[in-house]
């Protein structure tokens, strides 16, 4: 038996837990591998969620908090209000954006975001329930949209996306 050290991301930061386990078993002995990881994911200062569905915003806020990837998560149901916030708010590290919204589509929002000064821009992740290959291709061609994820957001998906996104930077 040996002692393996795992880091558990919590809302208060990263705490270390020690477990006795067999040397060939590189995971939590209770089998909870998805909550434990060997490296801490970069913690962002501020994430903005933009979705016209309040239930989706609530759920995705909970997922992001559990994943402990940001100190502050701000949700908007109106993309125009989100744009106003981004014009005057402190820097935002990441934006999750729904595609299909009634007042302004995700693509229209991303285009308007691109017109803001560079200091006010943040990477946009399209988070949508749309299964359309056309939407995915259009998002891939849009300069402000860095990734395209399907709803619902998961902790594992968030971590993988952040690793991809910040490995590029």
C-alpha cells in the first residue's frame, strides 16, 4: 500500500486529500475519479453566462461553482444587458453564450462583442442545444467564438474545454 495525493477542487480553493490505496490504482479508493484530479485547473476571475432560459443559467452556474473554475459567475437572460455590462465591467475571462435567444442571437451578440475595444473582449464559448452542423460550422468561422459545446454543461466538459482553451493561449 502507498499513499496517493489527490487535489479536490472546492469553492474555497484546492484542498489536498490523502488516501491509502494500491500502487497500481491511481484513483480515489472509493472510485470517485471524476471529482479528483492530479492537476488543478486554472481558476478564472470572472465568467459570464448568457442564456434566455433562467433554469439553464441556474444549472450552469451550479456546475461552474462545483467545478471551482471561477471566483465570480454572472448570469444574464438578456444579451443586450450583458453587452452593457461588458462595456463597463471589470475584465471578464470567459463568456458562455446560448445560440438561440429571442432578442439577439448568439452570433449577433458575438459580432457586437467584437466591436468592443480589445480590453473588453473575452473568449466566447457557444453553449447550445442546437444539433445543427451548420451552426457548428458557422461558429467555427466566427472570430470571437473559440469553442462550441452542447448543453448541458458538465464539470468534466468544463475542465476539458478550459485545458484546450488555455493550452492554445
